[in-house]
């Protein structure tokens, strides 16, 4: 049974094997949210997420016979890396089953830690089914990503660590997938300081824990693609659900745009990289989902293993949304020097042209005209309005390409 006692035992067991991540005060985030915001940076763990806590605690409880037979785990990436790193460095063979579409950064890192990687299934749940079958066939011990008491206790050490680093907290906001992190953390926090509010955050695409709480039992949701692949769990845990019901004050959800905004905000303002799941708690706070004002809030940044290709797309979409990347289709006379005059008009507004596409045939213009798509770097919405005004003054018909 998970309790503060078992979580304290886990903390003593994994001491020295897991990094005590920093809890940092963010002046910028505090200013824009109206709360005192502290970031618990679990993305700085060796394998990039909080999953090391639970994985190591479970591995250290294996018998000698179990160690010889090896371990098997299923994961969308972070539990995989944690198990691979801590098992292999202790001489324990590790086989990790991951969904076929797991980001390359996570599969490569897991192999790099010395584990055998099996890509199977379209999502975590399908990979987990395959890993369970393989475990029964081989006799290797299956290490569940969240529905295991020793794993939950290991994740709960994060709660004790947060309270030790900052005792004067009003609330802790935590990402939720299967419930291992929030179940253990909430148990540790509420059995130590019951007045501290614990709030869970799920992706609106897969609110499996919220569905389980409503039905009072785990519910399997249809698969959905989401930025927050680390918490894209279709079915909440049977061991974690009672802990969440007893100790978590409430649950909220965030959408994909809110996740992307949180990732970009962390990167730009805090110089910290978070994956979608890792930024879920911050997304809820940034978009006022928790309803706090004037409170001391710990936001758990649970992981930072973000695929760089996805990061590039998030940055570009964020720039467009903020008006810092602008794309215009501009009509102009098809005369020599017109393109130079257009470029000069834009330059006078101190906007930077990053891409152009010039086409006479496909934009529906008359024979004496041409059209050009221009992508600009700008300083924001006011700067965009300045550019619109300059084009109108120069008699250039244009439209914004969304």
C-alpha cells in the first residue's frame, strides 16, 4: 500500500541515484499569472524526466533471481529511458516496447542506454499489451510505467522533495497520464501538509483519469494523437485511481494550442525545454485553468524529451500566433523595378523578409500584374499593423495568409 511511509522509504532507497532537481522561482511567470510561480525542473534529470524516481525504486526492489531474468517495460519514451538507464548500469538486461511512432529522440536514447528496443503498436496501450505477453513468455519482470506500488512510491518522492525545498506552498500543479506521478506525489503531500492543494492536468485529447473519476473505475478511451505523448494514456491505472480520488483536489485539462504556448514560453522566457506532457501543468496555469490569484504555486515540469522537428514546428506556429511571423500575398504591377520598390517599402518598416514565392500564373491576377507571397519576421501585432498601413499607402493590394 502506498503511504507516506513507503514513499519515505523509496526516498532513502533512491538517494544518490536520482538528481535532486531544482525548484526555481520565475519572476516572469509570476508577473503574467498573478501568482508566485516555482518551477520544479524534472526535465533536468539524467534521462530527461521524473520517471527515473519510480523506475529506480522498482529496480532496487528486484530479487537476485528477477535481476538475472531481466526486465521488460512499455513506454512512450520517458519510462523506457529511465528503466534502460538504471537497469543496464546495474547489469540487468532490459527490453523496452515502444509505440511505432515514438519520437526518434526517445528511441535512440533508450537504445543508447543499452536496452533492446521493440517498436510495436500505434500507441502506449498497444505496446503495453505486447510487452506483457513477452514478459509471460520470457519470465522477465514487467515494470509497469505507473500502475505499480513501488513505482508510485518512487514518483511520490517528488512531493517530499518539493515540500522540503519550499515549505510555504499553497498549491502544486502536476501533469497526469496514468496517474503514477500525481498519485504518489499527492499522497506524500497530503499526508505531510494536507492544506496544500494538488491539481492534476490532462490533455483534453485523452482525459482518461477524469473519465475514470466520473465512472468510479478505469475507462478505456479511443486513441488520439496529441503533443503531450508522454501523458497520452487511454486508461488510468487501477492502483492510481484510488489515490487520485482520495488525495487530488481537482483535475483540469488543456488543449493542443495551450500546450504549444507553454512549451514556447518556457523556452523563450525560462531557457528551459519541455515536451508536451512536461509543459501541461504550466499550460493550465498560464491559461488560468486553476483559478488561482496571489498564491504560491509549484508547477511540475515533468519532462524535456522533445523531438527537435516537432520543436521547430511549435516555434513557427507560436511566432505566427503572436504576430511575429507574417505571411502576405501582395499584388503588384508586372514592371521592372516593382519588386525592388516593394522590398524598399517593407524595409522602411524594419521588417525582415525571410522567404518569397513569386508566381504569375496561379494567383488569379491579370496579365499586367503579378503576385508574390512574402514571409516576414516582425515584432508583433502592432508592427504588423504598421506594415499593413505602409502597403496601403504605397497602393499595394494584399491579403494575409493564415
